[in-house]
């Protein structure tokens, strides 16, 4: 990608122009004109593409349209099947009563007053071996069922689910993001996991419980129709006696299947590096046989499809539906999921066109020589790249690539560098992040509600992660 270095040009010839035009376009289309999200995001992506033809050397006029389509397709390839299957899982678990059964079990163990803690803990735990989006697909129906059961506090429930998943996602390997950064920086994985857990706990509490309870007292988000399930249907299920709901094992089966299958590949890959392989000669052969099976079943497209089948079967069994009625209900869920997938992929395409301008490398390059500590510099690089182009993964890998040659200058353990990069890459999720639209659409939120909940909680996680890392690295440098 050809772009002009920050140090060599004036503002008028920098990729910052692309970013500013993109920002104005997306706000004008989505906020001022209030266009449907998909149309507004695609138009904003086209606008950024046109601007790129002026500032990016290898970006021709034809690319303004074709690259948007390619980026949209790439995003859809990553989230299309999972979102469609999540729509089936969500509708099936909500209307069969499975989600309500799980919610009541949480409340029986922790008490009704601790519903937010049970959701936060579940979301955080599930996100260790699984991508954030998969966790949110599975936990959002529980948050909606909890709201139907309790009759209030949906703002709090959606915040704790988002905070739990997002916090683990950026701090604790083997979650893919921090795992990739740890590999790039060649840091000890065991220490990274330990420090990641210690860093994640205060961030999850602050963003989930403290901020969640604060914003819940000031913002009452109603339970809206989404994922082809109406609020009336949710309330009807919430009013059923527990004896009329599916059993706990059947209710939790879709979540257990999805998590175990996806996690299986993570653990099989992890075994490859264990010294135990040398001590037990039969293990390498066994892994060679298991790995292809785990690679297939552990793919999130396959795992969520299997989970969706389990949820759909329970839905048919407990709602006394004929075959044709059951098929029609699932088709409605898929229609809803298709709209969500299109919006989410369009948000990713908008972010990809911003990234194509070179804005990420441009901003990161300008910070390389800034005279501040390495940990703060790494956080700033990741944060600015994240805000500019939307992708947390791209921000983490950009910052890791820049900081890797500088690890010899660190006076603390490199695991702290992994933490601040993850923290920076989580900041201020907004319109150019596909995750923003995922939370909005699956959660049934407005744009304003998503900004006040999801965007703020990602920023709290980011700042808390930085501060915790600075304090821990001062007290326990471990170098």
C-alpha cells in the first residue's frame, strides 16, 4: 500500500483526509439522514473509496466500488454462517424456554439480585477459548431472557455480557488476539495468561458491574423485537413454570456444544507445544489423528451449525410445532439473521476501506519516535489505529509488529506489552467496527444506546487495562 509518511508531508496530503471524510460521511448518512444502517455504511465505504483514488497510489477509480464489494464479501465469509446460525440458536433457545431455564438456574445459585454477576462470569469464562462474536451470539439470548424474567435492567445485562466477553477477548490467551500478539513478541505464554487474568478482572468489574450499574440507573433500554422473536413471546416464556421448560442439560446443550467444539481446536493446537509430547511417544500420533477432526468440528461455522441443530430440535420438541410450522419459524430467524449479517459485514467493509488508505501505518509510524515510555507508546499506537480503521485485530498486530524490535529495551516482562497492546486495540468501538453493529443488531439497541453502552465499556476496558498494566509492571516487573 502506497501512502505518504507522516513526517514528510503536510496535513492536506495525508491519509487523515480520508479518515475525516469517512467520519463525516458515516455520521451524515447514519445520524443526520437516518438511513438504514446497511445502505448508510455501504455509501460511506464508497465515499472513502473515492477519496482513496486521490491519495492512494495503487487505488484506481474502479477500485472504489470493487474493493467495497470484496471487503464486504470477506467480512461476510467470516460472519455470515455464524450469524445465521446464531439467529436460529437465539430464536430456538428463547422460544423453547431453554434460555429461561438457564437464567433460572443462575438465579437459584447466586440469587436474583446477583443476575448481573452470573452473566458477567459466564460471558468472561466462555470467551477464553472462543472469539468474542461467538460468545455474544450465545449470551445475548440469556440477557434477553433475564430481562423478561426480572422485568428490568436490560441495560445492565447487555453491558455485563459485552464487558465479560470483550475483556477476556483482549487480555487472556488462548483467545486468538492476545495469543497472536504474544507469539509476535515471543513472550512466555504461561506468564501472559497469568498476567492477563489479573489484568482482566478489574477491567471486567469496572466496565461490567460498576459502569453497567451506573448507566443502568440512567438509561432504560426496553426489550425490543429482534432475531425474529417478539417481546410478547419472551414474556410468555418467562411466565411459564419451570416444570414446563426444557431440562438444564438440554437447555445448555447448544452453548456447551459450541464452546467445546470451538475450544477443541484451541486445545489440540496447544498440546503441540507441550513438553509432555516428548515424554509420551504415543501422543504425537494420536494428535495427528485428532487434529483434522478438531479442525473441522472446531471451525466456528461448523460448531455453530451443530449448536443450531441442537437448539432447533429442542425448539420443535417443546413448542408442539408441525414440521412445516417449525421450518417457517426457522426461516423467519434466518431472514432476521441475514439482515444482521449484511449490516455487520457492511460495517467491516467501511473499516476496511479506511484501512486501505494507509491510515493505520501512517498514524502508527508517527508515534514510533514519540518520547514516552514503551508501554504507553504501544497502547497509543494500538488505540489510534483501532479508532481510525475499526479492526481490533489489525490494531493489535500493527502495534505488535512495531514494538517487537524494541522488546530488548523493556525493563519489565514482555507480557505487560501484550496487555497494553490488547487494551489499546479495544478502545472506542464505533461505526467502523463490525463488532459495534453486531452488538447493536443482536442486542436490539439503537445507535445511541450502543454508543452509550458498548462504545463506553470498550473504552473503560482499554483505559483500565493500561492503568492496571502500568501499576503491575511497577510493582512486579518480573524482568
